C-alpha cells in the first residue's frame, strides 16, 4: 500500500532532471563474457605490473554484487545503489536534490557528522532539531522547521554517537508528514533488535535507506556503502555518479563476503555478547554516571572527567572516542566493541582510572 506518493521529479534540482550521464565504454558495449577483443576503453591489455587482472574497468553498475545482495536484503536489484562508502550517496543526495544557497536540510543532533560536512561542502543551509532528552525524534519540532525549501531530513537509527535506535513510529510520522526525502541511515542495523526500514520502501516513495559494509561486514577498508530506494531515485543516482565508482577489487571482495553471510552473523553474535559483557562491567564502575542503551557496536557512557580519562587511556595505548563536546553527550566517551582480548585490556585500564 502506498502511504506517500511524493513527486520525486519535482524535488530534483532543475539541471539534474535534464542531465545526460557520461556514456562509458562499458555502457556502450556491455557484454564482456564473449571472447571479444576489447579495444574500446583505452585500457592496458597486459595487466598490472604485479601480474593481476585489474587492467579492465569494472562493471559501472556492479550487477553481480547487486544480484547477490538482492535476496539477502529482500529487495529487487533495481532498488539498490552502491557507493564508495555511505559517504558517496550522502554527497550525491545533496548534488541531486538540494540547491545550494536556496534549499535546506534538517539534521537531528547529536548525530553522524558527515551530513553536516556534506551540506557545508555543497553550500547548503542545515537546520538542527535536537533529539529529545530520551534520545528520540522530536517530530513536532522537526516538522515545525520544514519550509517549502526543505528537501531532506536525515535520521540516523541506530544513532551515532548515542547508540540507540529511534522509534519506528516516529520515523513513519516524518515520512508521511514531510513532502521531501527522509533518509534513514542504518549503518549499525545489524547490531540492532529493530527491523530495517528496507521493508517500508514499498509504502513510502520518499524513503531512502543507507547501510554499509564498513561495520558488521568488517570491510571499512574497502569502502562500500549501500543505498536502497525506489527505482526512480536509483536511476537518478546512476545518472550522476562517477562512472566507475566501485573498483574491481571491492566488487570481488563483496561477492566473496556475500557468499559467507554466516561468518558475518558469527561476528555480530560475538560482538553482541561482548557488548553485553562490557555493559555489565561498565555498570559496576562507580565513576560511570550514565550508560546509554546500545543497538550498535559501540557504547556511549558519561563520566565525570571525560577529557582526563580519554588522555589517560591514550597514554596506555587504548584509543576510544571523546564525545564530551557533543550536544546531549556532555562528558561522553564512546567505546567501540573490540575483540574479547581488546575489551579485557580496555576494562582493566579503564577500571584503574576511577
Ligand atoms: C551513522 C553512520 N553512517 C555512515 C557511516 C559511514 O559509513 P561508510 O564507511 O560506509 O562511509 C558511519 C561511520 O562511522 C556512521 O556512523
């Protein structure tokens, strides 16, 4: 059932609506399976200096990866866009939909920093509506900030840096109450008990879901982000993206990982057990004033002297993230869940700081 029917074309920036994409050699002649002689892309026929087969341009649309990802995410391949990390689709969202010095976007601090960085880079006004004291969405406040030039609301759930998921009902209230795009960034969804919003794409045509291979999939170094949206939006992204945005090696490694989903599930299980163990240990430390519930692979705590504790841990060779200057995270320290040994070292050193 369609709960929203937003005119996506009218949200696009004018020049994007009429844009012709770059036509690459692999767009014009797609079939690389036959024994053809390829003299069309000015590649080097010999291969790399190391003898590896990376002399050919990769599939611009990563069809094999999307075909494997589609049943795992339970969404047709034409609803998937892959980016160089999630940061690429975040930037492309601005370039496609948000007119610099005219349009605006809404972010909900404390939240992931790249939405504002991308907005600043694209010379776009950012409106901020803080999460409520219990770290949920202030739907009324958010909708109150919307005007006719508001194009995007960025929701991060589970949220970075606080760790908790926000209420699904409230995200749906935004989707149906806002005539623009709602981005639900689910970078940490594999660690959450909440279901993904991917299943809501058939109901809301203004919904865009972001996920990444950088967290549960353990592939941050390869840079692969996922965006799920209507085929209409995916088509726009395919028009404006750099032609070969996902390199061959990343595509190959993603295909291997997608054949080993159970290993990812194992890692997530281990990390969740470690998360519980860390939570229980932190709760026993008298100098930990507050621990936020986590749906992610990190825990945010509040202490008395965050800067001092952060520096002392660094001196011991343990690096966590000092979030003490971030809104609603006063004296906050964010700890990523490591291996059992890493977490033991952290607990040992941290408990001595009290
Ligand atoms: C909420 C959120 N979204 C996206 C990202 C970035 O993901 P990627 O590595 O795919 O660019 C992060 C990274 O920390 C994040 O916390």
